[in-house]
């Protein structure tokens, strides 16, 4: 049975947001993050091999791994990501067409917002869990604290500019279940094949309190 966004955002405190530039990196990267305790993985559709990377990760990792696609911008992106095996979808923002496609999809969407107005609109469409992006540039922790007052029924996964030092202040907020970040899989470690170091960084992120 497919997981809901509510279930997915509670699996781990951090969701790695990955840009896979070489298909040969996909499985060792996913295994390093998974073995480090981060079982929800987001692969952004920013590279030619992204869809193949998702399929490879789904096939290689245990069944309790949750592999999703990020940078979903159009209904076509959504369709391709679902066919590749994604079990959740993430968008940087929303459009009416994307919202309608998401409603019709069997795979849940974590839709992106940057303002209270956008959050309210998505909430009226049935999206109670949302991505707050770009988190740091859009007001960060103070913004989410302000939103929590009038909109306590909405929870967020902040992403954008968050690192290990900043993550705890987000995770301490009542309207945040997890954060998204790239710091546990930096490009230089991926290029060097330092999967042991990526696993260590993943374990550090997975141990963050919330």
C-alpha cells in the first residue's frame, strides 16, 4: 500500500535532496544514505539520468526505502516520475495544472510554497503537508513561526539553504516534521566515491532530534 505524505515526512528528520549526474553513482549513493538511517530519498529531475537513477535505486534498495522525485514542474514530469517508480513527488512550487495532475495521481505530492497565500490555496485543495521553499531565502524559521499562528493545520518540510547547523532550529518548530537538504551528499564526495563519508554524514543527520 502506498505511503501518504503524512507517513513519509515522519520517517526521518532529514530528506536528502540529490542531484545524480552519473548513473553509476545512483545505487552506491542511495545505499550509503539508507545505511546511514535516511530512508526517504529525493532525486531531483535536473539531470538526464535522473529517471534512470530513480528506477535503479528502487530496484536496489530494500522495500522500506522511500524513493521519490523532486523538481516536478509539469504534469508530464509527474507522469514520467511515476513510471520510473517514484513513491512520492516534490515540486518547488505549484500551478493549477500540476495540482490537478497530482489529485489524479496514485503517488502523493509534497507541493512547494513560499508564502502564506500559497499555503492557504494548497490547503483548500487538500494539501495539508507542504514543502517550504526556498526556506532560508523565503524567511526561514521566523517565517514558519509566523505562519504557525494563523495556519496551525499546515505542516512543512523546509528545503533550501539548510545545513546541519541550521536544521535543529527548523525541526524544533511544531509545524515542521522534517527538513530537506543536500549537505550529506556533497558533489566532491560523490565524485570521489567516498560513500563511507556520505554514510557518516547521513547517520549524523538521521540522529537529529525533532
